[in-house]
C-alpha cells in the first residue's frame, strides 16, 4: 500500500518541504478544493525514485493581524487514497 510517510509533519510557516518518492509511480501532492477540483503543490509530479521541488507553506494571519497555526490536509492527485497533513506553525 502506498502512502505518504510520515503521514503528518509539523513545519514552520515558510519552511522548505520536499517529498522523496520511493515507489515506481509518479505522485502529486496537493489539496482538494471545496468544488472537488485538485490543486497541486508542485509544478510537476514527483517522479519515481526522485525528490520533489520545494513546497513552502505561507503564514496565515487572523482578523486581528496575528499569525496563527493551521493544518493542511493533502492528498496525491493521482492516488486520492494517499493522504497526509502538514501542521504549519507561525515562525517566532
């Protein structure tokens, strides 16, 4: 069974995240919008046996201008049963 490993990570806002594909198939991490469409994090899928380009989650700011933590729940656009999460925390 293919999956993202680790399934969940914690990263600072603005951190550089990449995926390494140890399978024989390409994978495409991204999110599913409310309308059901898929939005990839990267310009190109992660090729078999290759490292991805860098994905860097931006900070979120609440209505009071304060940086807040949030979680990005993501899937593989090619294999929707493969899921992961990135907990993004504000930089100090």
